C-alpha cells in the first residue's frame, strides 16, 4: 500500500470536487449511492458492508 494524495472540496449539498495526482473529478451522493465522473460507483450496504465498482 502506498502513499496517495486526494483533496475534496464540497461544491453543493451532496456534491464534491475531487483533486488527486491523477487529475480532477466530480462526485455526487444520492442516498447510499455515490457516483463519480470517472465511472466509479460506491454503495453503502446494510451491516457495515460496502460495494465499489464501475458504471461505465
């Protein structure tokens, strides 16, 4: 596991601008689901479980 840089700036009620070494992206949260502009999807499941995948 390496060291990484990521900075999040809130731009709306449920939206963020994410800046990292590999570039900039935007993400938005809709209930337990978070989608980002690079095609990532993150879902919070019951029991403390999480799912991370792609939607593109």
